[in-house]
C-alpha cells in the first residue's frame, strides 16, 4: 500500500513539474528576467538631430541580457522626450542615454550647421579653462586695439601680460558680442589632442577646471553657414581677432 502511494505521489509530482515548466518558461521566467524599457516604435525612424517625440516611442519588456549600457527605463521616458537624437534611431531599437544629444554636440545639417574650426591665429584671448560642451560668446578686438596691446605687452612682464590683455580688450569688446551661445565640440592643444581635466594631479577639493592636460590652442565649434561667414569676414577681411568668454 505504501509502495503504491509513493509511486502515485511520484507520478503526480512529475505531472505537476511537466505542467508547470511551460507555464514558468512562458509567463514567469520572462517576468523575472526582463525589464520595461523605452524603444522606437516598429516602422519608425528618428534621424540624427531630430527631436525625440512620444508618438515614436513605446514601452516594451526586454530581457536583461539584451540591454545596452545606459538603457532608458520606462520610468525615465521623460528624460529623452524633447531632446534631439544623437544618431539614427531605427524601429524596435532600445534607446540608451548615449543615443541622445543632451549637450547639443551634433550639428543640424538642415539648419546648415557644421563643426567649424577656430584656430589659435584667430584668437586674441580666451580662458584656459574652456572645455568641451561649454557654451561660449565671441567678441571682436579691432586691429588698432591689437596694435595697442602689442606695444603695451612688449614692455610688460610675462606675469602681467594676461592681465593687460584683458584690460585692453574689455574696454571695447565686451559690449556687443559678434556671436553668442556657441557650443564647443572640442578644445584642443597644438598637437591636436583634446584638452581635458588632468585627473592625476587634481585633488578632490579642487575645481575640475584648475588643472588641464595641456594648453588650449584651437577650438572646434558648431556654427551655421551664416554665422561662420560672419566670423570669417570679421577675422580675414576686417583683420579683427576674437575675444572668447564662456558661460
């Protein structure tokens, strides 16, 4: 009798396991091993620099092993709506933070924007603490003022040179900027390497801009054709130089 009960119990247990396995695989496993994320709706595309709108997004459950770094979770969908795409986003693609142009560093070709160089020969003065992603204003220093500075600088010590340069420029240039809110894509040294914060020498208490990996020589900025032509005309045709500040 006991042997029969054991056999019956064993058979019942096996039936339960067999019945539960597909239920686990189909319903339970996916819920445990998945998370709700933001994806591009099937059949839609979002071009680079195009604003990300809610009508082209949807929330789907995806396996955790398929997620990419910086994946936007369903609860964080408002962190991407209204921002521009940093690259082409295709249908069914999981959206990550790396795909969103939060810092406006991608030129909008439809507006005639491109990454334009500002080389050292064009610059009269700028802060050495300018960094990538900064927004700068550009002022003009006239040719006559440059000559005035050259005379004063020849008699100045190197320690007071920067102060004299600032004093000479501020009287004329810091009233009406030529261009405002210009986005810096790169700040580079004379060897074409990006200047960043020197993390090896920076202490925890120091401002991140106090130490740099080099001296800034050139900038690469986003300008449309009209603003770039205005800049080039001021520098090349009118022999002005640029006084740069950042916000």
